[in-house]
């Protein structure tokens, strides 16, 4: 609570003083940006004792609303002053062509990664990262992938040496291996990042983005996995109800394994996620195979857990109505200007993901 009072008093004093537009935007970024003081406080809610959590969240929301209200008021005042000064001092020739105003936009993939990170941080997941160039052990062997598995073939994997020891990672699952090798359980992480496979068409790209999820602890079961994914899907697509089914599947690193489908319907030519008579596959998941735990020196008799992998690009396409994956990487500013996001509107659960 001391930190909240300090933040409030410091920034109220700044905002009640004389500030210009640049200073207002800097204050807004310091408070509500990706690593802003208020945004960081919201990320701490999940780690606070249950008895203190409700009061902390209430106080934090009150301070957030008060600071946002004052910022908006100051911006309105500055806007009025600027308009009045222009009207008094400038003579505008309305026959002149308009001057182009260029403002950067956040790419939908970056926006989606931030949305995913925000959702999972609310339920105690931390974000881990790993290198794009991996070794064969972390990418395949440690994940219980047999030597004769098709995923190891040259037509699927970009190998960087003749001995096939170095490669561009084919999924973000090696990050879970690196995390478990360097720490001790329990683990509760997500690992978003680039992945690479030799594939290219309207819905596939040689480089794409994936997020890996991993939760290892005692007494973890498929019920925990279903609850986690149900929460994520509802929060991400911003719907109150979701129809979801698990289909049996096979992955070397999970047992049992499943593909997850969600219900949808077509309305006015658009995909409406939530409920409907159609099914859409969105991710693969399962309980972590005991061999994977043994490979990272974790006792499978004591610990177990679940893992899941989600295609970030596909989630962005579904949510924002993008019908061609290749457009993500065309570097077309017109496309980015249409589908991009305001840099200061950082997604968070408490004020909306995609507004």
C-alpha cells in the first residue's frame, strides 16, 4: 500500500502543476505503458495474500481511475489551448493539400503476444525466453522425440550444420527444457517467440510465432489444464461463454495428448467465437510425458503437469479478421496502419485487451 500512496502523491503533484503535452504523454507512459508503474502493480495482484488481495485491487483501481481522469482532463485543456492559439495566430489556407501525419503502429503479432502475456500473468504464469538457434537435444531428444520421427526430417527442419546438431527451433518447447534444467519445480511459465519450419502458403509461413505453456507441480491433472485453457480462451476472445472440446491426439512430449477445438458460427460473413455448430482447432496440449521430466532431472513420481502450444499468428488472424498469414510479413505500411494498434494502449485485463 505504501507504494500505491507514493505513486499517487508523486504523479498527482506533477499533474496538478504546469505540464505540456510531451510531459503528459511521458507521465501516461510511465504509469500505464507496458512496464509502467500502475501496469506493474496490476501484475502483482496474483502474488498477494488472498486476505489482502481484494483491498489492494480496490485501492489500485481507485488510484488508476483518479490518475487517468486527471490525465484526460489535462489533455483536453491542452487541446483547447492549442486550438485557441492556432485560431488567434494562424491564417490557414484551406486550399492547400493536407500534410501527411505518420504515427507508428503496433503490429498485430506484438499486440497478441502482449495480450497473451497479460492474461496468463493474472493466473500466476511468468514469461520465459530462449534462443532461436537451438541444439538438437533441447529441440527433439529431451522432448522425447524419437530419432526416426518425421519432425526431424530435412523438409521440416532448418538445420544449420551437416551433423544436424544446430537448428532453428521448430517450436518454443525447448524453452521449457532450458527452464527446468536451470531451476527446480514447481514451474508455471509461458514462452512466446519465433519458430521456424519449412512450409509456406496462405496459412503457413517458414517463420511464425508460437507460445508454449507449462505448469509442473504436485497433484496437477487434466482438470487444471482444461480450467486454464477455458479461462485463457474466454479472456482472449473477450467472450463470457465458450464451447470447447478435447480430441485425443499424439505428441511425443505429452501423454495423454489432445487437440482443442472451440465452437464458432458464421454471422454476416464473420467468424463469431464462442458457441455455434461449427468447430475450429486452435491448439495442442496434454500432460507432460514422464520421460521429459526424467530428462530434466525432475522426479515423475512426485511431480506432474501439463503443457500446451498455441499458434500466435493464427490467434491474431481469428480475433482481428486477417485472412492471409503472408500479410503479417509483407512490411506494407497501409496494412499495418489498418490492423495495427496505438503504442500507448497496452493490453491489460483491467481495462480491456484490444480496445
